C-alpha cells in the first residue's frame, strides 16, 4: 500500500506528498505520516490579536465568537492527532517557538497567566499530557550551531543534507517534563545546540512516534521533500504494522483483560467524539447568545449593525440589508414596514444629523416605492459607559423631530432588554407585542 504523507504549512515539492495549511488540511488520521511546521498554526489567529498587558490577545467578538472558533479548531486537530498517534503513526515536526495567545472569553476579560486553559500556542494540537504542553518545555533562543549526536538516527540524512542551513529559534529546556508525561516513552536526543540543549529529539507518544527537527533555511523544496521522504521511508518498519493473520484472534483470550480493554477503548472513543460534538454545539450556542452583548458597547457597520439586524430578526421581523451606501436595514412584518438607521457614539449623544439622514432615506424610499414606511433610529450613545450611568442618549432636537414625524427612537439598552425577554420567553405573542409597540411608537421607545 502506498504511503500517505501529509505536509502541513511546510511545502514539500513531491507528487507523493499532500500539501495543505493548518486550517484547511484533511483529518490528520487519514494519513500515515504528518510533517508539520507549527509556524503555520499562528495563521489561526493572525490579524485577530491585539496587545494587552504585554500579551497577544484574541478579542471577544460575538459576531465571530472571538477566539472560540479558534479553540474549536484546535480541539478538533488535537483529537485528530490523538487518533493519528494512537494508530502507531509518525509525526515529523519542525521545532518552532510557541507563540502564545490568550483567548478572551468576554468583553472585559484580561490575560491571566494562571488561566492555563485559556491560552493557545503553536503546539496546542499536540496531545502531550504535561502541564502547559510542549510549549512550557521550550525556551526561546537563536543560534546556528547544531551538532548531530546520533549518527545512526533515521533522520541523520536531514542534518547532513542541510548542515550549513540548519538553525534553531528555540530549544528543549525541560526534557524531564516530557519524559514524565503520561503516554510518553523512549525519549531520545538527536542533536544538541552548542550549549548542550536538545535542538532535535524524538519520543513515542500514545503509541505513535514523534520527531522534532530544527528548521532549515532552504528554498529548494524539492530537495527538502526528497530528504524528508527518504528519512520517512527508512522508518517504515517503525510506523507500519503487519496485518495480523486470522488465527491471531484465537490467542486473544490468552492475554488477560485484552478484550475488556479493547471494549473500553471503543467506549472511550465514542465518549470523546460525543463530548467534542457537544462542545462544538455549546460553543456555537455561546456565540449566538453572547453576540447580543455587543448592543451595549459596539458601533459601526461591521460590529453593531449586524447585531441590531439579528435582534430585529429575533422579534420575527423580515429583515433585509439594502445595497452599499443605503440605509442599515429594511423591516417588514404584518404590523408594518420600517427603515432602520444605526448609530454608535463613543462619548456623546445621538445628534440631529443622524435623524436627518434617516428622514432622507424614508422620504426617498416613499418616492420610489409609493409606500410610506416607519423610520427607526437605533442609538448606542456613550458606548464605553455602563448603560446604567448613561443619560439622554438622544439630543432633545432628535426626540422632538422623531416625535413629530412619528419615527421610533430605540436605545441599544432597551433593544438588549427586549432581546433578553424574547430569549427567555420566545412566545409568538411576546414577539408580536414587541413588533406592534416598535411600529406604533412615536419618539422615544420606553420599556
């Protein structure tokens, strides 16, 4: 059978190697060998992070779930790698610095080094059951002196082929933690830095074999692929098992508890799949619920407006988003139709210019369609203050004008409260009452 090799984030120019990035790669366990450059794992949070207290942080974002989708992706990959290794297969990993990132769980969440489960790094996909994972065992440090100490290693051709191009950007500082980790056996040093710390090493992990190699500064991806494939093929005896002959099953009963252990493994695998699926569902539900918190603090086309439209959809308005440059939402329901404008302000009230913009949209639409519609202005004034401390979300001129033109003014605090009511009691009668009141309100909507 042809060996199936997957390269993740490390392009290897060879017809027998499937090249993919970390996010879109097929399931790890669908291959016999996985070669991965963890540098590509950082693409999961690239462009999302911000600096806070000296750490990279994935902001909480109810529209995307913040880092929860990244957590889910990492959890899935970890499960795939666990199944891959437990099948006795080979993982080849380039040794990179960990690149830690904190996953914020809510808007005001701040990085806490003690919250170990809230941190991700380039090795979070590796099922190494030690405190902090592999990342906690590594130490950053850059150098080019790497000495091969095991010339008999299957991967020694890699060190000979790229002797002048190898370097390290981190090294293994706490090999004792790996050696003590559950499921780890036969830790072995392959190459050392000039300071005597491992720059290349291997160990068995939950049945599979893991090899860490230093990166090489080479643009010859064909040569790199050929050398690594040569090393992999040389290790076939360690990663490919012979299929047991039919008569082997007659001897299973001679091994105490083997049948019971096989059954337990099947049950645990089923439980793991069920828990993973349940966690994904729960994360999705959390994202759907949590996004409405943005009504209280966000602004803008890509943050506040989508959540406002979702809130009106929750009340069972038919909501459509017009073309670019037009109003923010069009609502239709048996109770009536409305044009919606949304405005968020950092430290001031919603002013008359926004009302006039809404007025123009309503008048222009009536001229085009011949059907007059309600105007609704949704405002999130003083958005960084606690809503309880905010006063006069709209200027008096806006309130007077809206009352005179029969437009509805809706604060995002009130909209949030209405959302909470419907989520708590999604009865059709309540939704209908909310729609009726919004369409009937002239001026400021009050609970």
